[in-house]
C-alpha cells in the first residue's frame, strides 16, 4: 500500500514513474532516463511559451494555452510509456 501511494504521488515526475514503480530497476531506470529528454523538451517549450513575447497580440492567449497544453501532454505522455516498459 505504501509503495502504491508513493508511485501515485510521484505522477508529476512524468516519465520517471515507471522506474519508481519498479524500485528503480536498472532497465526501467535506463528507459525512463532515455525518455526524459524528449518529455522534458516538450515541457520546457510549453513553459517557455508562457514567458516569451509574441509579435502578435490578437491570438496571443490562445496560442499560449495551446502550447502549454501541448507541453503538458508531451510530459505526461511519458507516464504510460514508462509504465508499459516497466510492466510489459
């Protein structure tokens, strides 16, 4: 039960959750660390879109929302991939 709560609370860590669920076994940790730069790039681009100035004002907020949502989707898409490797 304690391990399940720990894994669930670490969901914000994105692609590292599969490795956490398997107690950081070497193959699961290796896959999670391989996945991390791809998911982290999505999250970083989404966060960067929140602070940069766009050359247009009319559709600035919708573009920010779309880029942030895409960044979060890219980050959290690592969770099922990591779990698929860990429990596959």
